C-alpha cells in the first residue's frame, strides 16, 4: 500500500461538532438581534435536527419564535455555512496521520458537500499539512459526487498510484464505497463516529473491511505489504 484516501465528515472528525458550531453561530446572531438566549436556541436547534433532520430546521425554529421570513432563514443558513469551524483531529488520529505521511505513505481526501464549507473544515483540521491531495467533488463539476468513480480516478492520477496500491477509508455505506469499489480500491469502513443504520442491500456499497479506529489500519497495511 502506497496511498490512503479518506472521506472527511464522520471519518476524520465528528460531524456533529461542526453542526453544533454552526448552530451556535446562528444562535448568537439571534441573541444579538432579538434577545433570544443563545444557549436555549442552540439546544433547540439540536433537538429539531434529532427529531426531523436538517432540511427545514431554521424555518421551524423561526416559526416557533414567530420570526419566520425567507430572508432571515437565508441569513441563518449563510451564517451556519460560513462560520469558522471549531473542530480538531483527535490527538491520536493526528499522530497517526503524520506517522503515515512521514513513512512515505501518500494521503488524500475526497469529500462531497459545498466546497467552500468543506474547505473551511479542511483548514480547521490542518489537513493541507498532512494530505497531498484534497478533493472537494463539487469543484469537479456536475455528477462527480460519490458514488461516482470520477473523484477516485482523479485522486489516483494525482498521486500517481494504482488501485492495488491504494486504500479508501470512509464511514457512510450509503454512498462512500460504491464508487471506490467500482474502481477497485481496498475499501475500509471506519465505525468510530458511525450511527446505527440499516445494512446496505447492494454488495457494491459494502466496504471490504470494518475498523473501529484509524490505528487499526496498521494491521491491514502490515498484511497487505507482506503478501
């Protein structure tokens, strides 16, 4: 194995930490403008997300406060998306990533989502110092998000490695592994931040291996590199 590619959200950090930071930023704005207690608003946003997902979460909140207006929803969405993420790699994960990099294993990142948002996360986690390639699929154009094979092929080209030399690590079997499996990468599911979900029916959506911590990859590397 000469390269390891990673997903971002709920793989290299707990995505809920980013989400709660965005809720806190929006809540602070509402406190300053309308006097609404920020702590209570942040808590309520978390409750709404847990009960109904993120879809119309700011609409629901503003309706409860009798403040709903489309332009105010848009403003809160903007604040959420542009806040400075207060997220960090865990100390053990940081040490592990640097150790692989220093051993000459090339590291890369493939992430879906709004590119400007993902780039803020990447910067907050210090990944440009560790990863040789950071790919935000939105920047590739239409129809390039997972499970497309195209971002994985791009990463292989940029790193100049073969599929046999490359592992891909993600969390979400709904979309992370199908494209990587189609390309032929060695797929590994990290369950550290995984929430329980139904097992995928499609075999291509399953990772070859499941691990609980990044350090568990070392066992796979030893096995693969000593075949």
